[in-house]
C-alpha cells in the first residue's frame, strides 16, 4: 500500500493523488494510522522525504514491520525518472 503524506497544496500542484492519503500534519493522524493492517507492506512518500521519514518513524512505533520511505520524496523520484537514473 502506498501512503501519501503530502499536503493538499503539494498534491494539487503536481497531480491528484491516486494513493491512500494520510494527512500527517493534521489532527487524527495517529488514529488513522492505528487502523492500518500491521501485516501489509507500506511505501510512504511526501514531496521531499522529510515528512515521510517522520511518518515512517511513527508507523514503526506502532509495530508496522514492512515500511519503506521514498528517500528524497516525489521530487527525487521525478528527477531520477526524467534523467534515466536507476
């Protein structure tokens, strides 16, 4: 499952998110992530990687074991995709 923790403004600027969104900076984040299936695998991303790293830290405290942070966020992913870098 892909968790998008970008702000609404970041999502609007780039595209509409097709991923499961969790508003990291809004209230209720802890309650929302507390309902996630601990046995699933999660890729967490944001715009630049900082917010998703913090979200992964919180998810890890809830004993979700299969967590992956998209380092550098969507910006780094786009740069790698357009440059042909792997």
